[in-house]
C-alpha cells in the first residue's frame, strides 16, 4: 500500500508518507492494526504508526521500532559516537545488542542497503 502511494507521488517520500498515513487512518481494518513501519530515503526517515502518526526521529538519522527498538537506538547512538563503524556494521551491531537484551528480539538480522 505504501509503495502504491510512493509510485503515485513519483517518489516524493514526504507526500507519500502523508497520503499513506491518511489512508491508513481511514481504512477500517488497518486502523485497528497496532503496527509501525519505518520508511526512508537518502534525505528523510519517518516512523509511521497504525494511528496515522508520522514521526521523524529527533536526530534525523537513527530510528527503530518493536520491542527491542529502545535498546537498538541506545546501542546505535553509543556506537556512532564512540566507534568508527560503517553504517551497515553499526546497524547490525545495534540490533545484536537489542537481541541480547530483549527476549522478544532475535539474532535473525538482514539488512538492505540503499544505493
């Protein structure tokens, strides 16, 4: 559904996010779904909620959702500040820390890099 909005808006992420959030809020089935998703491109990152909220992370660079999200963000911020890691390694290590701490998070980590 989000990809349709993104295609309709010709790749303009901000407009697609707003349109998707409105559609999510109006849909009788989806609005009851307690879910979150992260959407991003090279310039912006957003967290979308089932309530139709659009949240932009405070630092504009790091976002996480789910039961281990707080652990992952804390680890990512610490690693970014005190280690010289490339972005993909930083993400994997942060998720690994979250998996070690949160009983609902596992070590099945797959990443997708944006060109």
